[in-house]
C-alpha cells in the first residue's frame, strides 16, 4: 500500500521471472523438473475432465497461460480449440514450433478476440495477479454461455502454509499478487461478477510444497533470478518431509484451493 501502477507491472514479469524460465532455471536437473510440469499438466487436464466435457467442439480459454503446456496437452489429446492469453509472450515466443497450433494473445482479458465465447475458462494461478478481478470476471461472464464452466486455482489465504509462515508466506508475492483469496471472499467476488460457485476444493493441481519451499526461500532472502540448481537437493529433501501431510488435503488446505463456477 499503495500498489504500484498497473502500467509499471511489466518490469516484474521479465524473462528472469521463475515461472517464465521454467525447467531451464534448474540447470542440470531441468529434465526432472520437466517431468514434474508434465504431471501438473496431467492433473489439470484431469481436473477439467472431472467437471467439463472436452472434445473437438469445445473452446478452451486458459487465462495467464504462461508457457502453454497445459493448453497444448488438451488440444493434442482432445482436439479442442485452444486459446491462451498472458501479460507477456516470454512463455512461448521461443517455442513457436511447439505452440504454433494454439491461438495465443499478449494482453489482458479485454484484449481477447471479440467473437470468443468459451465453453471452458481456466485460471491456473492467475486471478491473484489480476489488478481488476471484478471487471474482468464480469467481462468473462458477458462472453460465457449457459454451459460455460470457470475453473480457478489460487493460493488460499486460509491455508496452513499462510498461518505457518506469516509475513514470509510466498502467497503474498508482492507486487505480482494484487489480491489474496479465502473461500469466503472469492465466493462473494464471483457472485458479484455473475458467477455461482459450485465447488470449492481444498487443494489444487500444484504441489502445496511449492508454497512451503518458496516461503522458506523468502525468509532466506534468495535471489530469484539466479540458477536454482544449487537448491534442488534441499528442495527434494523438504518435499519428502511434507509427504505425510499430503493425504490430509481433502479436508484442510495446505496452500492452494480450486473453485469451479458457472454463470448465474
């Protein structure tokens, strides 16, 4: 407080931003990280399939697509029409051969093609970055059909990791995270934007250990632009240490939550 101007945000989403760097940030361990990303994509496809149909007639819009591996997997497996949008093209500009069959847009939600009326809208770790969540959710509601489903995955302010790490919780992620959500306030936001919440899951497709590890790194004062190669072994040890807790996610949130909504 005060938030930086939206027009200045681009400097915090440079090519050095860890999600844009992807597996290459982990040096000689990049292939292990690539397999981890493939597992996340698999979970996301399964999440969509759990609540929606996927076939060649479906228009799938992924907002905040980053490196659009999830979107590509859906299109390749189910022949649906894949649309993605992000603040920057850092996630795909160097791999156009791989992602050339997707319809990708640089910009914000109002910049989407005017004739796009999606059947499924996904926001994987996006909404917390949105400076204008209510107007943008309203815009998506105007584009939605009666059968459109909205799937949102965000950090959960009511989670165990937030309570445990407090001021060092990675979910703050200032200034990139403009909003933080609990089950109550995201339900209210969606209602005021024309969406009815059908399900709130106490987990997401991302491993909650990511928030534990990133929170520890925040406390340590890590330089996020550096190579993560030297951190990999400790990352792995910590991940093994959290395994006993993972089975509790279906009734308590360790870090993330997923919301499934439909238009009023």
